[in-house]
């Protein structure tokens, strides 16, 4: 079977090795521009992207005129893919939603502790010859509000409980049972919940409804000295409003793995980058060896299964990945 895959973002090398063993041709065009994509995509059955490549309706239409049948989003968020267009042109879209859950949750914990203790700022000062203590905050006994109680939110909640935190969760869907089963208190009024939270961690997808969800209005609901963490999508937060909240003391410190513009482009984003109580990482939530290995295996397995390619090597590789995810309480 002559199957061609186009990859436009960086994937773990195991994807390429395994595809080769399955006899599938993979062409890698890292950093391909939109124009290049429009030109290339009709020649491929499958397009594999991470969050950098924007797959809009025109690209999907161009692909459909050629061989394109499947788009694999090697990761979680689908906000960079025009899902309506994909549906209209009957191009299937799959992602690997569980592969990076643990890595993102671990980063959240890291950012929470780093923000509470100003680790990045104090490290910077120490390196520059300023050896001065600064009093931070403990997380034990504090209230964490998880906004968005999907896989990552639930994982963060479980880890935070192990730190001795009290955890509340908010979502637009009914989370009563899933929250209670983890010993988490479900809350239904976001502003009200923000008034009692010491730490807020955001885990919502980027949609029209969540764009700039965290703007002045919600920051005003927060109690003073809140620690604010965002590892979901940058555009869920209005950077200018966050800056004001930091200046007014509503937000004590922030840990941001994502920004609306990556790399930071607006004056507010650049100020956040320089702020002593803000830690910014370059969208590394899923960027661990383990998560990227799982993403690669699950992406390839999705392709072989969807396109009916018989490849025992891919099936063999997926087994331990699924076993591990199951052990974590996640599915493949
Ligand atoms: C995701 O949605 O999977 C993450 O933001 C990470 C990525 O795409 O690399």
C-alpha cells in the first residue's frame, strides 16, 4: 500500500523509525510555511502536525483535492486545526490526548512550586551576584482551584492533594462525580471560587468561549496574592489584564508555559517575560522524552489503524505505551 505522510513539526525519532519499518514513506518539512503547505499537502495521505502548524480550511481543501485523508494532531489541543472544514471535506482528524497528561501535570507542579518560592528570579539574582534571601510561600494547606477538569486538570488535582493542598475544580460540564471520587470539591461559580483560591491552574481548551476568559473581570474576583498558572493555551489569558493583576497584587506570581503569541510579541507579553514574579517557559508542557515517545507511537498507530495498514511492529510498540497509560489511569 503506497501511503505518504507529511510531517511539519518535530516528532520523536521513533515515529520515523517505526514508519520506515512499516514500509510507510514519511517526508519531514519542519517549519513549512503556509504557502509550502498549500503546495505540498495534496501529495500526501496523512498530515502530521503539533501545535506550531496552523491547518486552516484552505489547506484542508487543497489536501482533499489531492490524496489527503487524515490529519494527525500529535498532541492534545485541536485549536490549530479547522475542525469544521475537516468535517466538511471529510478529512478525519485524530489526536493523542493522553500521551502528555503526566508531563504537563508535572510541569504545573514545577511552576507552582517555582512561583511560590520565586525560584527562577532568585536563581537569576544569585547568578548575578545578589545573594539575598526572599521569603516565599508554602503550598501545604493552601487551596488550589483547577479550572478545566479534564485529564490534565484531574492529574494536577491528584498530585496537589499529595502535597497537602485542598483542591477545588471548576468546569462548564458536570464534574460532580469525577471530582468527588478524587476528593476534590466541585464548584459552579468561577468568580466565587476564585475568591477563596490561593493557587489557580488553568486547563481549558482554546475556543471562542474561552478566548481571554481570564481578563480583568476574573482577575478582580481573585483574592490578593494568588499564584496563577497557565499551561493550556496563551489566548485563554489576556496578558494585559494579568500584568495589571500582578501590579495590583491580586496575582502574587505567575507560571506561564503558553502565551497568546509564541514567541512573545506584544508589549504586555514582553513585560510579563521580564517580570520578577513571572516564570515563562516556551510551551514545553508536552516536551519530555517520555511524552514525545508516547505521542509518536500513538500517532503512528492511529495512522496504521485508520488506513488499515498491517504493521505488527507498530502494534508491538503500542502495547507497552497503552499498558503504562492504563497504569496511570488513562486510556490509549
Ligand atoms: C499539546 O496540545 O499537545 C501541547 O500544547 C503541546 C504540543 O503541541 O507540542
